[in-house]
C-alpha cells in the first residue's frame, strides 16, 4: 500500500443493502464480517458459561459449521 492511500472499508452502510425478489436482504459486497460477528458472539457466550474455555481449532471449526448451517435470515442479523 502506497503512502497516502486509504484502504477500502468494509461495506456496512444501509445503502448497500438490496432485497431480492423474495424479500430477503443481501449485502452487495462479499465480506466475512457476518462470520466474525457470529464467532465473537459465540465465544462470548462460551466464556460467560465457563471462563476457562479454550478456543481450539476444533471449536473454531464447529462454530464455522454452525454458522454455515444458519438460516439466511439469522445470518443477516450478524452481517448488518
């Protein structure tokens, strides 16, 4: 990155939301922000239950699998 350049920011403004023919909202840019939000919320819940919880590779995989299996309307909650 050259000096003075500004990094492209993640797409999170309301104007970037679209609705498809079924009324489902989608985000124009393809970011992983939804998963990161979901991951953080899940880890906070786990830590609240047991403060000594260790987030291992297997736990991260389970969280990723559970995010992939969420219905689109629930996923959307984490993307906005």
